[in-house]
C-alpha cells in the first residue's frame, strides 16, 4: 500500500510506499510528516518506523475485503491489462479539506493496481502527482492510471492552472485533458481552495465521490448524476 498527505499551511508532507500489514497507511504517512524530518519512507524502513511508532501490525488477509478479492479475480481474467488499468479504479481513496482556520490539506491512499510488476509504485505516494496542498492555491487529490499521473505531475499541474487564474473546475478539466491527449491516460481529481470552492472531475468511466459544504452533502458516481441532501 502507498499513501501521502500534505498540509497547505506550511507544505509539510509525509509519504509511505510498499507498506504491508497495517490498517491505515495514511496514518503512517501522517506520522512521517509530523514525527520525522523526512518526507518519504518506503518498504522495510517504513515498516520499522511503523513499529517504532507503535502502529499495530495486522495480518494481511484481514485487510482484503470480499469486494477486493472479487475484483482481483476479475482483473486476473482480463486479457487487456492496460485497458483494465485505465478503466477501473482499484481502491484509491482521496480527500481534500479546508478547515475552520483556513488551512487546506490533502490525503491519498491506495492498494495500487493489480497485475503490475513487483516493486511498482504509482503516483499516490508522490507529492505533486498523487496530491498537493498549498494554502495560497488549493488542495488536490488524484486517482487513476498512476504511470500517466506521474508523467504529468497531475496534482501540481492542476494547481498550476489555478495559479494562472483558472477556476478549480477549469483547472481539473485542463489537467485531465492534457493527460488524456498526451498519454491516453485516464483519471479523476478532487480540488478545494481557501474560499471553500470545490470541484470533482474524472475522465475514467466512473468515480465515487462526495462533498460536504454549508450543511449539504453532494454525492455521485456516474457523470451527470449528483444527489444533494441535507447533512444530519
Ligand atoms: N493511482 C493509483 C496507482 O496507480 C491507482 C488508483 O488510483 O486506483 O497506484
């Protein structure tokens, strides 16, 4: 599993990759950010750090849901692995937030993509690709084809467009459009800024998302299907 997190207040960041047998890799990424002078720990070093921080080890099989198991079986049967990569979101979870002090942040966590080479790391733990947060611009979290996202630095690219005066929606459309036109890469992106504006866009088949603002909950999965309800 891979994860990364960033605080837009001071650009402090934490990331882990190739971690196994812990329940919440994003919490480990946060510990890297808060408890070490480093940004990114991987593999054995990340595991040792987790043990030092008292993060409990969980048997790997307990972390695999029935849904993931079925999805893996289906993936294994897919002949066109590249198509499978591009069209299916395989368990990345991302969040962006604006708090009451006016600070933005992002967090992205993934189990990666199945049927990949051993040792493969995607975009999710890479600051600038899997996400980015800067109070002066906004916060972004991404999902999709990791190799494409890495090549265009999707999160930072979207914020570049915001810096150039584009709205969050325009920035999301432009950065995803660039990735598609250059690399045929598909993905999804969520953004928030200090004014409390937010945007959600994807070029992949579907993306489950939700946004909470001003007492309203917005949710959707497929294009043009958003439902809005009152938050409890
Ligand atoms: N971006 C992730 C990766 O390439 C996968 C995903 O978003 O579903 O590892």
